[in-house]
């Protein structure tokens, strides 16, 4: 098995998907988690942007998709938010979410870090993109892998 396959157990993946569903109950924002072994020679932000587009996360009605991209073997990750989010939030909007995830990752608690990050992202998105009764789940909640 690759390091990407060993990164999370099936149960841990289920818990992360459940966290995504919980977070999205409070916001019209869409949150995804993507795991890959490595970015290769590419900059992590550039690779996250490619994955964001390949997952069609740029097609949400309010341009409010968020990708937590993890390069497992590189031991690195990035939070990539769509244009609609970046247009209305401060430049350091994702810093507290990133720091929260890092605090868990440093202890090897990858599932807990992703769950905490997803829930915090949902809280932050709720301020600018609250859920309403017309909201539909525009993107899959499942973890994608590359």
C-alpha cells in the first residue's frame, strides 16, 4: 500500500466525511479533502489549484468551495478557497484553520487535524455564506485521492 492509502483508515475517512457533512449544514460553502502522495516538482499551491479545478470546485453557485489539499509524502498541505470567499474575507482568513490542522499533524493525529480543520472551515464560512433552505449540496463530500 502507498503512504496515501495508509494515511487514513476507512473509519477515519468516514469520520472526516461526517465532519464535512456537519460543517456544510451551517453554510452554503462546499468543503472537500483531497489526498495525494506528492506534488512532484510542482508548487503545492499550484497543484491544489489544479486539483480544485479538476474536481469542478470552481463551479459552485456562490464560488465558495474550499479544498484542503494534502500531499502525504511531502508532509505538506494547503487550504485553497474559491474566488467568492477570497473576495469577502481578510487575507489571513485561513491562517487559524491552518494552524489548528498543523497542531494535530505535528502529533501525527491526521484524522483529528482534518476533522478539526473541516469543522473550523465550516464555522468560518458560515459567517460569510450562511446556510439557507434553498441550499443544495453541490459537490461530493467524499475524500478524493490522486
